[in-house]
């Protein structure tokens, strides 16, 4: 989720639209698939139930009619005599019965086109058939099962033999006997008598044609089964799934009309079944679930094609929409970036009234407000800085002033009027620069003149005899620098560099040198040097560190640093160099143009 949130807006929109489109189409496709599949399945199953019921009713009628015709046929001569001879073991051949039996069966076969042939046989396999001679010689091939075990009318599975015709036949086996006492025929075996069987051979092809007409395009197979679920008119090579034990078990457990679902390996089969009122036969209809989903797969393919089309449409639409939506957002981003870079000089106007455009208008208004506030703050800070610089620049050491005035007074009392006059002149020059109200910056030349006046006063005041030399780059004489910058440095040289010297007994004659030159990057380099005792660089560095104890005790360096920061911001530098009694320097670099 975090990765998605970090994506650009048009990528988020693209992914969102693709996700929504895919989810909607997936939901629609699943609902449609389920709806059409259920509707198609219900319709097909209703049709197959109707077909199975119609087939069962029709075959029930036909088999019942055939059974009545069979009863009528068997009471005609010579069949009672033939059956009696078989029961009494008097049957030696069918030659004497052939003509009359053939005449009796001709009309029967003509009236019942479902019947291909009829057979009459006994346990000795002597077979009579009006249409196929020589069957007796192939009886075991035609009936490999033990037909004598069936004590009631039984329908056997279809079989194929040239004697039955090329389309196969379904045998219906009737156990028949003639009661010797009553002379009546019955469909059962008489004890101590030879068993006789009357067999109808039903044309399998006609049954299959009928079922095919009753089937639909989803039908796997429709067939006739016995009460145990064994198919009668189909073979395992044609429809192997119909011979699965699960199908037979389902049919055996559901004797009446039923619908169900049977799973065979990876295949689901829908079953519909109805009973025939003849030998408990069943009409079974099988439909594979895969067949029902065949048409629905086309619908699924259609949805896949629609999804692909909508996918590309969503991509194109999202790109166009994201471009439309992010156009003003990009403009807002550019404005904010320009504001941050302080390059927002040309205002970008928004002509529309949508939310983003209104946001842009409000951003412009906010920028104007902030710019005005910053300008006011800047002016106030400038005023405050100028006032602070003025205040710190015009701070005069009262002891220096009192001592100077006392010295002048002493010189006058002693009649040294010229010395007093010179000291007054130097004090006047010093005060004119120090108390120059309203001026923060003065020329380099004036600043050097100010520190020279200070040193002249100090030399006359204490007779230290400090030598001073100032070297100024001629190109920098008129350059503006912060006023009262050199005097505190010169004062530090006297107090800390030469303090404690006895006049005439110092290691070297005290000397202060001032060098003002041009440095790299359009800067001015100011170096104040003395040959005094040296500078404690660690302590000096602490003096220019904000809120340090040293900055509170040593007012000179701290005052210079605060005024430089107020005047130049962070574009100044202070460094120290100390070689005692040789060269002790305070180096200041400031911008040339302010």
C-alpha cells in the first residue's frame, strides 16, 4: 500500500481504473456465467425430464402391446404343441412345425416392426426360427449367458450377429411351459419338465433411433437399462461412462422417476430417469456437465475479449484523464517549486473554476500574503538590526571618556595647551564617527581615520608609544564597511597584547599594523596585527560563540561578532593567528558589496 501511495498520480489513476474495470468485469462475468449456466442447466434438465417421461410412456405402451401380441401368438398352433413337446422331451425337430409356425409369425413380424425375429428353444438348444436357419448350431455364441436361470420375463443386453441383422438385437426371454393337466400356457418352468424359452429379438437400431430423436444437443446418451442399471441397447465402447458402477448404483437406488448428479473421476454427469411398466426397465438420460458449459465458455470468451478491450480503453482513458487532472497539479507543483527556489516572478493565472484551479488561486493569494508578511518581517528585522548595530556601535567605554577628559584637564592645568588641543582634536574626530547617528556603514578610509584618532588619544593618555601603520588597497578606500570595526580590535591589542608592559621595558616596541585588502569571491580581508604577548585562540574562539561564558566576560570580540552578524548575516568570517611577540592577528572577511 505504501508503494502504491508513493506512485505518481497518473500511475495511481491508471492502476485504479484497471483494477475497478477488471473487478467489475470479473463480477459481471461471474454473475452472468452463473446466471446463464443455471438457466441453461434448468432448461436442459426440464427438457430431458420431459423427453425421458415421453420415451418411458411410449416404450411402456409399445412393450405392453408387444407383450399382448406375444400372448396371442403363443396360443396359436403349432406353438402350444411345440412347447408341450419340448417340455415332454418329445421335440426331435422343427420340420413338421415349420410351415404352420412360419405362417403364424409372419403377420406378427409384419405388425411389430420393432421385432426382427422370434426364437423357440429348449434346453437341448434345438431352436426354431422362422427367418434364420442354423441358429441351433451357434446357440452359445448368440446367448453366452445362461438363459435358463431366468424364471421370469427378462430383457437381455443387445448383441450383434449376422443372424440377427447388422444393427443388433435386444433379446426378450419368455420362460414358457404348457400345463399337462389343464393344457394352458404359462410364463414359468414346470418341475421335472424340460425348460422352454420363447425369445423376441428387438431391433436395437430402432430403439437407438427413437432415443436419438428424443435427445437434445447436450445429451451424452439416452438408453434403456434393466432394473439393476445395466444398459441394454448400448455398448461400453460407444458410451463407457454409462457403464460406470456409480451410474448403475444410482439407478438401482432410485427405482422411480428421478433426477440427480453423479461424479465420475473428473466428470460430472446429470441423470434423468423414468421407469417402464414392463420388466422394471428404465429409460436413462445422461448429460455431461461439460456439455452444458460449452456454450457458456463462449460467453466467458466474450467477456475475456470485452475485458481486454476495456483494459486498453481504461489505459487510454486513464492516461487522458490523468493528463487532464494532473495538468493543473503540475502547474501547482511548478509554482511551489519556484516559490521554494525564490524564482516565482511571473504569476500563473487560473481561468477555470474547478477545485484545482481554485486551489491555484488560493496558492497565489497565500503567496502574496506570505510575501507581504516576509517583506514586513524583513523590514522590521532590518530596522531592528540597524538599531542594534547603531546601539552597539555607539557604545562608549565611560572609563575611556572620563580618563581622556581628566587627561585633557590635567594638561590644561599644567599649561600644556598644545597637547590638550591635540587631544581635543583627536577626541572630536573619534566622537564624530562613533556618534554618527543614522549611519551604519562608512568608508574604509574613515574607519581607519577613526581607529587612528583612538590610538592617538591612547598614546597621549598613557604614553605607551604604540606605533601604528595602516595599509589600504587603493581600490578599497571608498568601499563601505561596518563602522567602529577596527577600534575594538585595536583596544584588545592594547589591553591584552601590551597589558602589563612597563614603558621602555617591553620585549619589543609595541606596534599595531592594519592591512585591508581584496580577497577571493569579491570579499574584503581585514587583518589587525600586534606584536604583543599573543592570543589564546581557544578562549578567543569561545568569545565569538553565542551564549558562552567567555562571550559575557570579553565584550569586545562578542560585540564585533554580533554586529557583523546583524549587518552581514552569515556571510562573514573571523579567524585568529598567534605567534607571541611576533605576529598576533585577528582576521575578518566580509562581503565587498552589501
